[in-house]
C-alpha cells in the first residue's frame, strides 16, 4: 500500500471462450475489530461499520463513521490519534489460495462518497496477504511473515483521484523498513471508483516460472483489459542479492539501503501458507494523505467475490 513506481503495459482481452462456473466467496468473508496503523492511518476497524444490504442482503458495505478523538491502539500512545471508525472484512481462516496453485478471483466493487467532491484521505483497498500474517496484526508482522512472504494488492484507490487505481506487490525482509514494492497505476477513459467495476487477479504457482496477472472490466467497458502481468523470479526463497538485472523490474530500492535490493521468490513461499482476501476502507495515512473534510458516510460496496479454480482468464467466465 505505497505510491506507484511505474506504468505497465495494457492489453485488451477480447476473446470469449468456454464459461467456467465460479465459487462465491461472499459467505467466506467476516468483519473484524482491530487496528492497522502501520501507515499512520486515522481509523480503527469496527464490525459495526460493516453490514449486508441490497435486495437479497448479499452485498457487503463498509462505512466510515466519525468518532471522538482517541488513541488508535488502546494503551499505545505511539500509534497516534484516530478520529474515524471504518470497515474491514477478510477470508482469514475460511478461504485462501493454499489448495489452489492456479486460479482467479473476480471482485465487483464501488466506492461512494456522498456529498464530498474531494475525498482526499479515503483509501479503499482490495488485497491479499499470506496466512502467516494474521489480519489486523501489524504489531506481530515481523514474526508472522510481512512482507517476507509477500503482499498482493489487487486494487487500491485514492479518494483524491477517483479516475484511477493502482495494483502492487510488497516483498522483502521481515520489517517494513526493509521492504520493497512494485506497482502499476491505471486510469482508463471513463473509469471511476464510484462505478461497480470488476477487478480480477489470476495466479499460477504450478508453472515452472510462477506468475500473477491483474485485469479490469470497468462498468462502462465491454471487454476485459489485462492491466499487468508479472512473472515471479525463480531464485531460492529468502535469498537476497544486491544487484539482480536478470530480474528486470523485479527489484526496487529498499528504503533502508542505498543499493538496489532483490528479495527472491517470496510469493511462492507465501503460497505455501496460502493467501487470503481482504477488503478495507482506510482513512488518512501515507497513501492519500490526511482528509481535507469530513469523510464520515463514505462507503465501499462489495457486490460479489467469485473464485475460479484453475481458470486464469476472465474473458472465459462470461462476465
């Protein structure tokens, strides 16, 4: 959940092949209470900010609410002061990629900012982290694998620039200070976070060279677009080299080091434990800055989350 490094190539996926039946993950998601303060965010997460609604009460809705200023983490003044409550849902302990070396998830989601033209500070996110990193547990992530086993960001949006979003990967040593990341920013014509867009992530850890691919089908689009495809390197898990040009873009400058640092094959190691899904609506922090006005009432709506075992092309789904 950081700023982007580069713009990736885009490919329109136009062919429509055989339909693959999905497995809905909507009932595998649960609301959490807790905190996620590693990015200087201004919210605490409360299950009371999460509800099911719609005609069939299937959609998940995460809502930002105001609260009296108080410590973000009870008993920990260093965590800062929070002024908002918000919603977090995840599939931890209920579904992950662990038993599925090849597959794809498709999420249809929208962001609502009623009466707020500029929602600076709002940070909606759809992402995955390994089972070795429990949710809302940043205080213990150094010993639970973040970012050693990788974080996969399917889509993150800026409240200040709702005409684009970003995908990202985070990886590195066992602390945020030593982590690296790689990301792609995408803002196609007529795109808006407020629309019910479909975001897809496909993975294949079964191939000799594992890879991930991100796709988008905007609410106003007729075809899927491949936003990014990333081949994962094949070095031994946990190895670290100062310069690794054979990996192309698969290295980033570690914040704690002046040298280019490459962390090898962390995502295959993460897949050994399995990646679970997360959707949360953050406020403030290092991504989009502090709110310039009250963001209470802002929402993220998750209409569907579908899992396709062994399928990696959303054009084959009929969606």
